[in-house]
């Protein structure tokens, strides 16, 4: 029997202790999405609804996706799709994933489909993986700011706690950019965690980074893997935005390394939600060479299975290289670039600097001068003001950022929604007196000289 | 932080303690399905493969389902289906589920869509529900034999333990049928659990029963709810076979009661996997009037979401009452009846009695006389012999049955597979000398006089 208790658990109403904890908690991005779902902006049906520039979704490729997903090959149905199957994913789907990741991750040798585990979303993968590699109460290192959902994904079932590696906008000595991760910072966080008596079992990296949009240089990635190996840590690399790279920046997937210091403790996560603009499909996947992890994940996969027809559709999609190379990827990249330009130009018009970055569906924007004081209370006050004005953008607090005043804004929405979002932002900030900041802007801004300005409504 | 440890956890290889437990365990039905997936019988492609009469799936309605699921209305795609949505299920889907369950569960008043939670399969529902209402180490009462997957679903993430209510084939004093559940037996198990220091939080009932195929009389169901109320237990009623009732037997869903003793602790589970012959769709749902449970389940739903297109397809299916009433249900019922007759007639030809029952996709067959001794070792020996002979049927051990020698056989497969299964069973049992049993057959057998024999190959 798993998880025998050794403290006295009491019931809270009709829920268990953990049930009460689960029920009462919620993370900021979750609250934002919930607000939006209850009152979503629609040009005709709900023009006063919430404009959502807070939830990281790609909504600019629906037309080309619909064209592909409604072709006759997608309507095929065979008995196996309606029947129980391998909980870790149908074999033909795992084979196609292995081929796809071999190619797009630039793996030196073919990936093994037996090392692929499919689940209903990357959140399920992180939840299950953290359960099988960590004990309740264990910690994981994570550079902050980071996607705040991770906290819930590693806590609700698994009971883990994050140990932050704080990054700041100020470029430190010997560093070359804002929010730069270094192994020295990892070391410092590791020591701090130890001093607090936390057993640290894993390091989680999101690459391309969310919310920063930065890409980890290959050399830094290698150093992080070496660091993990030194401390016997599992290194989990979430590359869910790996194909949402624009501006011709090169991206190095961990899959491309000829060898890694500790293959048994190196785990790669990807899913089509962001890169294929289909978060509603609920598919995530793990690639790991650790047989024990595979076995344990295969069992937890019972609870996180993908429907047969969805696995089939994605098999068709991933294998259609002609469509991917000639239609989807070029169109998606161009649209991401255009939307990004529109947002950063618009923000510039409002005097809002944006961190230099080259991937993701978002920008990391510096609204510090609009805070009444440089505190998280003031950040939340600004956030509440914006949401009351029917604009949802995600505050830095949602990413456990250590500096108040940063916000993540999504640009992968239709241009009219983006323009409306900017309009609302302009209006709402106008009512907010700008503060004179004592702090100096230290961030590396996007080089605007290279951006052709786009009109703002 | 949830689940803080207070014992020293050690790592086992690269897995956590719980990860190792998860990796090494497996339940018998899981092993059976795994064997089958690796070597499935196919008339042309793999005629020597395993015939699967062990996994409870309805495979006799694929033709009518395919016709419905490939109609043009199913190919519709809208942006919302590819986007994040309410984790507990898209509103329109929950509304349709509420209407459907109101009608087919004969609810006295309309069910509230806000009390519906959708997840990727009933196993996910049971896993999440047991987490939010029970603490690790807590126990739940369950009459045995019962579907063995429940043990894994309540243990892997949640850490619960079953407290059995043993039922036997011998009809006890004052009882009227084999394996009869009574509140006296519930009381006895409750006391035994208490004596063992187990904190019992819930009672789980599967109705129609799996593997027995029996239907709980309305009066017994009410008594069970009263019993649960008396002990402050959550009563979880899994009605996943509620529409797979044949032989004109009437079935009482808990949804049909005007009031229940403790609505806050009464939870109903259903999914289309069995009744709509689509286990591969991975959809399960909870109906509960407990707002706290709803809140907690909504959060865990992150990890168990159904894809937008699947929710849409099922909305179409559940709302097409014309097709349900005039095509699907009558065809399915007739085919279930025909297949059932074929199996029980075939078993009778082999001298194998079958428990009287009226629902489900299976029969509960008495193979006691084919055991070398009346032990579970002998039962497993027979099981291994059958599987070596490429016939998979599920042994009583898989259902924590207290009497060795019972097996569950599925009849909802194509007639050629069913006939081949019977052929293989005949051949394999022929090599097994029958034992003279000291025990008397006490079971209520199916009344064969009413069954028109069907030819056996």
C-alpha cells in the first residue's frame, strides 16, 4: 500500500486534508483563464468581454489547421481506435512521435518508440513524472520566473516543493544578458535548499523559456546537465515551445546531444499544444531512456490516456511532412513574427520595454514604472485594475518572479484582438500615473531599429 | 505543500519509493490486456494469437458506431475545440450529459450541469475522487468479487486500501441468491476494518455488478445508502454498465431516487466506454452535489482532460435521441442477448455453470471442478494453462474473489471470436481432468429452459 500516513489526518468537512488543500488553492494563470472562460471577448457576441492576452495559446493558425484536420484521411475510424490500447500510447503513434522528434530535435540517432510515453497533456506528464521520481516533500530546482502551473503540476498529486533559482533583470558581473541563468546560481540555490533541509531531486528547465522567451545556449544547457549529474538530480527539460522559434535564432534541443552526462536522469517533454496551436487536443509526451521511469509512467498512464481517434489524427499530422514544411511551419512562423512585431511596436508606443527574446508566443514586458510602489501588492493592484478593465495579461507573480512589475503578454491572437488589447492597455495605463523609478533599466531591450513599425489602431 | 513526509524516504535506483512501488506492481486484468496487445488474435494476420475473452469491452457495435461517428456533423471543427477550456468539461458537453443522465437515470428532477465533472475515463474519476475524499492510508468498503482495477485506481496516486465485504456462492440463511450483499455483511466488514485500525471513509458499489452481472435491488441500494449515512461514509456508485442491461430486467439508478440520506456524500460515476462500446474514447464522468468535491475535482481535472473534439463528438452522440432509441440501443441489446446466449450455451456444453445475471458484458462462470485443488494456486495454474493455449479469460483472483475457481468471460465480441474462444476452452479443459468436488453447487444458475440453444462450432 502506497503512501501510508504517519501523522493523524483529520477531515475537513467532507473532503480529505489534501482534498481541502486542492480545493482551496489556485494559481494566478488558472484564475485568469477561469475569468476569461466566464466572460470571453467576442467581436459580435460579447464585445465587452475579457480580452485574453494572458493565456499562452497560439490562435493564429486555426484556418490552416482546420483545412488539414478535416481532410478525408482524418475521418478514418477503425475498431482499434474505439478499444482499449497500450496506456502509454498506441504503438504506431509512438513510432511516429519518435520519427518526428528525431528529425525536429536533430537527434544524432533515431529515437526509440519504446522510450516514448504519451499522456493527456504536458501537465499530466509533469504530474506523473514528479510522482515517480520524487517522494512527497522533495524539492526541485527551477530558475525563476517560470511558468507557474509547474507548482500545481508537481504539488497536487505529488506533494513536491519548488526551490527557486532567482534571476533578475540586472545584468550581473561577467554576465551578458538579463535574467541570465548560470551554474553558480544553481549551486547557490542547491546549497540554500540543503540548508533548509529540503531533499532536492530534480532540476526543471523550460527551453525555450516561459515567460522570458529566451533560448538556453547549447553550452549552458550542457553545463546544467553536468550540474545535475554532479548532484544526482533528474534533469527535466520541457521543450514545449521548441518549434515556436522565430527571428532565425537557432535552438538546441537536448535531443540533439550526442551524449548526456546522465541519460538515466535526463527527461525530455514535448507536446503539440503550443507548436501546433492545439492546446485543446490535450496531448503531451515524455522521452526518457530510463526503463524504470518508463514502467512506472506506463502504469500511471491509465489515468491520463489520449483517445484513440486523437492519437490517430496526430499520427497523420506529424507524418505529413509535406504539409508541415510547406504549409504549417512557414505560415505559423510568419504569423508569429507579424503578431510579435505588432505587439512590441504597440508596447513601445506606450513606453513599455520588452525583454529581448526569440521564441514562444509571448513577450516579457516591463511595467515597473506603472506600479505605485515596487512591491507585489502594487503589481496585483495594477493587475486587478487591468482585469477590471477587461484586459487579462499575466503578472510576474504568476511566474514566481522576484521583481515586481513584469507582465507576460501573448501575441499569438488575431490582429483585431491584439489591437483591442493594446487599446485597452493604453486607456487603463493612462489613468495610472507613471512613477519615477530609482532603479535603472538594465534589461536588454529588443532592437527596435530592425522592426518595421506596424500601425496601431 | 501537500503530502509532507514524516518518515525517511529512500530512493530505489532512480525512482522514488512510490515510483518503485508503482513500477513493480500490476493487476491481473492489466497483465491480461498487455499479453493480448502484444499478440492479438486476428483471423488473417495472426490466427494463432490470443483470443481475448478477458477484457470487458463491447466489440459488437462497431459497424453502427462507425456509421454514426463518420457522419458529416462529426467532422465539424471550431476554434474552441482546439483551445483550452473548462478543465472539468466544456459547458455544452456537461449540459448534454446532465440531460442524458436525467433521462436515462430516470432522475425525478433535472440534473445540474454544474455538478458534472468530466475526465479521461472512469479510472481517472475514481483516482481523483478517492484523492479528494480520503487521506493516504484510509480504507474503503467494497463487496468482493469486484473489478480489480479499483485497487490500482485508489492506490497508485491516492494510497487507499480496500476493506473487503466477502460474498460467497453459497446462499446463506435468509438470503435468496448467490453472492448476495446484505447490510449485515457491510456492518461486519466495517467492524473488522475498525479492529484493524483502518479509517474507513467510503463504500464503493458497482451497479450493475462487475464481474457478477447482478443488479442491486432498489431496496438494497437504499439500505446501503442508509448504512453509509450511519457511518458518515462517502458512497460511490459506479454505474458504468447501467445501459448494458438485457433480459428485460429493470435497473434502478441511484439518480432515480427522490432523495438520498446524505446527498453530500453520494457520488455517481458513469462513462460511455461500456454502454456505447467505446472504451478507447477515454471518457468518464462524476455527478455529485457536493460543491467542495466539485471544486477539488475541477482542479485535478487538469491532469485528466478530454480533448475538445472528443467532447464535441460525444455531445452529438448523446443528443441524437432518434439514433439512440431507434438504432443503437435496440441493436446493441439484441446483439448482447445473442452473444450472451451463445456463450452460456457453449459453456453449458462444456458442463460449466454460469451465475444467474442480467447485465454487463460478461458471465461469471464456475470452473471449480477443473481446479486440481480448491486453492488460488490451482486457479492460477489453470489460468496460466489457458493463456499458454492462447485463450485469455479473467480469473476470480483478478476480482479479489474469496472462492477459487471462478472466471469472468466476456461475450461482447464477434461470434467467430466467441466460437473460437469456446473451441480453445473445450480443447484446453479436455486436457484437464475434472475433479470431484466435495462442495455442493449452491449457485443459482441461469434458467436454460428459456434459452434456445445456438450451434457451437
